[in-house]
C-alpha cells in the first residue's frame, strides 16, 4: 500500500553481474529480469539456452529466472568469448594478462573498479593480501576444475564498513563459504585452528601457505582498493575498511 511518500520500494541485493557491469562503466537496466541472475535487463539479448525438456528435471543451480527469455548487460559482458583478461599478478612467466579469453573460464575477483582472472597458485599472494584488506564491494568466485565459472550465482559483499570479524562471502565451485579477515590472518600466521570458519580453511587449502608482507610494506599496485587502519587493538572491533576513509583517499 502506498503512502504520502510514494509506493514501497523493495531493496534487492547487488548481483555479481551488476557489479561487473559497474566495473566496466556500464549499468544493468530494463523492465525485465535477467534469465541468469535476476538483475534488471532490457528485452535485447536472448539467453540462447535450450528450452526445458519434458520429463527432464531442470537444473536451477545456474539460473535465477528460468522463465525469462533475456539477459542483463552484466551477464552479456561476462559471456564475451574473446576479451583480454587481467591477472592479479605477473606470475612466474611475467604475464599479467592473456588475450582471446572468456572471463568465465577462470576464477574471478570483481570489485566496483575492476575485474581480475585468478590463477590459484600464481596469484595467491595478491589475492590473499586483497582478502585481508578487502574493498567494501567485491565478489569472489573460485573454480578448481574445468567447468565454467557460474559467477551469476556468486554472492556480493556490499558494506559501509568491514571489521575484522565481519563475515565475508565467496564461492568455490558454486558452494558458498564465509571468512573474516581476523581468522584468515591468524590461519596464515599459525595455521588453521579448530573453531575457525570453514571458509578460512578452504581459502588456506586453496591459496596457502603464504607469508604475509610486513606492516608498512606496500601491498597492492596503484588502482587497487585500499582499506583503513585499525580503530582498536581488539581484533573484534578492528576496522579493516570504511566508506568514509575511502572517500577521503579518493
């Protein structure tokens, strides 16, 4: 029921394709909802998937709106088959990018300012340093096999402030996990311990072991998001990233 202020607006969480579109200077807009992720979309790009078959159970693990026919700008951009993907680091061969690739063939880190393909062993240090001091908005979707990355189903972290105990979500092979920066830091320093979040163990198994860079050493290249320094010595209230701090630095 509408009141004097107008109709009630329903808040919808930010989707990974919306965040990716933003990182590419685009927006997900339209009167329909995307077949893959449910984001707003125009009736412009058909999803191109075969229709459901009689007596065959439809797999809903890859699509949020199977009844809809079109996809959003973010999903269209994610599915481009021949782009240059950027890596988080130069790697062993000194290559920080690769041409003629589809981003969905890789593990992916997306922020509001960029998107990177992830090589789990070569880019592990840069990725862990980013996860220890994460941007306020990011999506991490990791794959360990040859199946395509279903980024459209991955959760997006969207915060005004990130503390050391803030649960942060990510996917591995389509399975959801959470971690917090304090436990991840402790796992890297001392190894995973009983009682830590399962996501911390999963990240350590995939990306560790890793020796963190000392305090005061530059951790990221120019252009990557930064966090804020501690507000307290208590790890439970330590501020890792805060919106006001980013606005001042920008």
